[in-house]
């Protein structure tokens, strides 16, 4: 992720992310133990679709675009 002493701004621009996100990643890397600290966490909210709704959405998406 970080090439030498590349600035937070440069990394954010290259990844098309906000500088605050890169700052949080760098802090987690330093304080939390490297790559392990950057692993994805649990979802922040519960799923919005029920299992039935998810199955219907999957079926509809398999049909492809209408146009």
C-alpha cells in the first residue's frame, strides 16, 4: 500500500479515496500490527434484505438487463 515515504495525499489520490481513510489505515497499521489490522470488519449494520428478498433479487439479476 505505501511506497516508501509517499504522502497520504498521494496515496489517497492514487486509490481515489479520501485522505482521512488513508490516515486511519496508516494509524491502524502502526498501532494494530500491520496488515492484520487492515482486514475487513463485520458489517456496521444489519442486512437490509430478508433471505426471501435476496433470493428474488438474485433471480432478477440473472435475467440480465432489459435493454
